[in-house]
C-alpha cells in the first residue's frame, strides 16, 4: 500500500534530473528545473512544502538567493506569510546586516535588510537544497540578529551524507521533501 | 471615482521604496522588498500580474534571474503554467543556448536550458522591472530560438523614460503594473 503523499513524492522525484560533473567534475548535480517546468509538479511541490506549516502562524518565509526565491514566494503565498530575501553581498539596496559562513576553501557571506523582520516574527527559512547547512546556519544567525524566531526550515532536497541537519536550530520543524 | 484596480495599484505603489544612490551615485533604485514582506501586497501583486493572461492558454512563464524568479513562479501557479528560468552564464546545469545583449559599456549574456521549451509553447516573459529592455529582448530571442511563441510580457515596474517597450516583440500583450 502506498499513500497519497508517498506517491506524490515519487512523482516529484521522477522530475529531478541528475547532471553529472556540474558544477565541477565528480559532482552529480540534482536539477529541479524539470519540476518547475511541469505545472502539476510545480503546484504539488509548493503544496507539499507548505503542508507541515499550515496553522503554525508563520509570519515570514526567508528565502536564499537565488533558487530559494523560486518556491520561497509560492510557499509564502500558500501560508499567507510575507517573503524576505537573503542575498549575496551588495545586492540588497537598503541597510543590511550580514553573516559569514565557511566554504570548503575560504568563506562567503550573505545579507538581509536590517528592517525586514520585526522582533518576535515567526520565520521559516527556505532553500531548494540543504547540503552542509552552511548557508542555512548563516540565515538562522541573520534572522535571530534581527529578533526573529526561526520556527522551521523548508527544503526540496537534502544531501544526507553531508550532515547539514546538525547545523540547523534545535527544536525547529524541518520539512525536506526528498532525501538523497 | 476610483475603481478597484486603481486603488489596488495605489496600494502596491505605497509599498515600493526609493533607495537613492543604488547601485551607483545618482540612481534612485525602486525597491520591491516591502511589497514582498507584506502578505497582502505579495498576493495582490501576483494576482494583478496574472489577470490579463487568464484564459490566454499560457504554457510557460520564463523568468529572469534573480528578481524575476520571485513572482515568476507565483504567476506560473496562478495561470497553471510551468516555469522556466533564464540565468546568467554557467549557472544552469544542463545543455543551454545563450543570447548576448548590450550594456551601457560592453555586453552581457543570458542562458536557457536547450530542452526547456517545446515548439509552439505559448510563453510569457517575466521580470520585476523593465528598463532599457535589453534582457527582455535577449529572453525573447532565446524563447524563439527554441521554437516558443512569446505571447506576452509581465513586469511589476517600468522606467518609461528608458524606452524599453520598443525592444519587445510587436503584438505581444504587455502587462506592467506601475510606471515611473
């Protein structure tokens, strides 16, 4: 017996495409563009991302540039929440706060508008993919710096072997649609 | 007398913020982040973007990286269309085709997945802003190269003094919410 949600997730999984050697040799990239192109999987993905957060009084979805913008806004609309972007340095026009995170070699940073969150806002952080969790952790710091409460995380894909979950806030509700 | 749509557009206009001297001195940047942060203007923007295209049998929304991703997917969902991203070079993982466009000094280019559009697909190109129309024109070329038909354009903002409209495909349906 397979239930509705399992069969929906299988349908999504069939619309994720493996691209070998991208962005560099030896890496198999999980491409979500087939899932976006199909109106049915586009809708289904958004609904499945929203499902665990319905009735959780989410004020804001914080989405990470740039693939986190794609379902960040649909998720916000499905939850009747607002949307706040986190971007790479010098992309946001207003006053920002920033956080730095570790890369394999070196560091990188991300920014959020300083006035984008009101103290006590209930926030869900969204990105297409969680790998090491470095950017999700930086996003958590930014939301908390502004007085927001990170109540959850939302990802389409998780690369489980990279152990990113350990970098997320303890006790938060984590919704990952597909694990690899 | 003011009608519903005019008052809705006025509401949106109040949620666009002027940022002086961004990205460089002398330029006043129109910031749409307040409009995203408010759940009501987020919803309203998406509905107003979709309105003229309801019942136009739109197959695909093509959205331009990265601010065109924000409402590109909500617009696709409202029209029960699919979504296809156009990105800066080397960001899309699959096989791509590219188009070059003129900047104030020099050129830039954008890419689309070569298999993203089926011959005869009815396409609406979406971005947050139309300025000179350079990227929208490059996007038109990409869609047509793949056999798609550009039936419309969708923008939140237009900087009318830059005359971008003349670079769009003649006869297409153009929906711009706010003109400056």
